[in-house]
C-alpha cells in the first residue's frame, strides 16, 4: 500500500486558521478515521491530503508500493453490463 506523513500542516482561510500544525504518520496497512464536530477541519484536512486544497504551510508526503491486484479489485474494475432491455 504505502504510507502518509503530515508535518506541521496549517491551513488558513483569510485570518481564520482552520488546521493548526497537524502532525500525523500513517504506516503501511494502518487504517485511520477522522472524527469531530462540524466545522473542526476534517474535510479540509482530507482535501489537503488529496491535493485538492493547498496547505498554507507544512508538508504532505505520500509513498506507495505496487502490489499484485486482488481478486476484489479485478472484479470491481470490470466493465459494468447494462441490465436494461
């Protein structure tokens, strides 16, 4: 799979600092869930990780390794057949 490292991630919208120095390391085969109240920055953090939003400062490091596709991923990558007649 790979790993994810966030170092001192900060994100501001104008004068409002939404993400305040987040550090996180997610190692290969770990599973992470972000929970919290509405408006706490969960979606903003995910957007920064995905590269859809630029962090004001800090670094996001992703490393990936290729593995042989599983039977499940091969099944889901097949073209869908229409059931309409």
